[in-house]
């Protein structure tokens, strides 16, 4: 038997990372993968505009007048994953590359997601994330940061001859080594 097979966490987080590569947002690419208690994927998503809202017409800018920015139009990865789901997400867990904002936290809670696994939290001290955690804690949604991904995938999946998927993941993850945070970081965390 092979010994270096990847864990479920690595597998599903990799799918979240692969999904974010579909995003056309030039500044932030986020992917989400929802998995039920049978370890079946029930939804995937990335941040993008609603169907029919052309990327050539709608803006990806972050600054300027509200209507000229992406904010009124973009659907976040977590919400897309919930809306794209092909089975119930009740009791499921979600893998996300970035800690969910307060809006996504609401949808996750209301759709019955019980656990959140994330890679980074670069907006940790913002009001959005503080509100997000406040709601997740109150609703009893567990969350934990994934430690380093140790994928051993040699085949390049991005259009860069020098890069492997692992390179991509490492680059995307911004930090060289994830702090192995408390894996049992639950509602009290
Ligand atoms: Zn969000």
C-alpha cells in the first residue's frame, strides 16, 4: 500500500484551491469545497459575478464609487458552493482558502454547515471577521486552521512551466509554514 497518499483534509483543501483558480478577480481568489459526513463533495465554488453578469461589463475594482467596485456584484465562494450544491449541506463541513466574511458566515450557519476548515485569515482583525467569528461561535460552528499542505503532485496544473500544483499552493498560501493551530479549536476558541 502507498504510504504517501494525501489526507482527506489535503484532498478537499486542494479542491478548494483548484476552484479558486477559476476566479477572475485580480486581487482575491477564493475557493470553497463542501463535504458531507460520508466524505462526499456536495458543492464547490469560487468568487465570481452572478450568471449573466459579464466580467467584461461588471467591475473588479476595489476602490471608487460603490457601483464601480466589485462589492455590490460579487458572489463569494462559500455562497456559490452552497448554491451549487447537489445534495444537502446540512451537517457538512466546508474547506475554504480564506476565513469566511460575516456575510458568508450567515449563509453557512443557516444552511446547516457545522465545521469550517480554512488556510489563511489575512483579514483576521477586521470587523467582518470579528462579526463572522462571533456568529460562528454563537451557532456552534467549529473552525480550525489547516496546517501545512504536503501535496506531492508533480504535474503542473497551472499555465506556468516551472510550477507544480504544490508550488501554486505554497505560493497561494502566502506563508511558508502554517502554524499548526489547535485542531480542536471549537466554539470556545
Ligand atoms: Zn464572504
